[in-house]
C-alpha cells in the first residue's frame, strides 16, 4: 500500500488494547505491559467502537491517541 494509506481493523476493545500495548509500550517487558493493560477498578483504556490510529515513525510503529466513535 502507498505511504499514508488507511487500513481499518475491527475488534473488541480488549484486543485493540493489546495491539496498542504492543506498539505504545514496546519499551516495557511483558510483566509491566500486563500491569498497565488493565487497572483494577478502572474502565478499559480502549472501549468498544473506539478508533485508534497506528502509524510508522522512525523505523517503528507508534500509536495515536484513541478517538471516540
């Protein structure tokens, strides 16, 4: 696909949160990623039907802030 192309992937909030954690928290080890993944008593970081953008920057994936649907 040409640079700047959009691809839409649909999934549940937890799945998208996992993808976001892999990209945005790449500097953390697996244990730290899981601690940040779901904070007890708090709502999910990414809700169902929320839009999250990923883009290629500086040789690695980066994550844009989540937007409400």
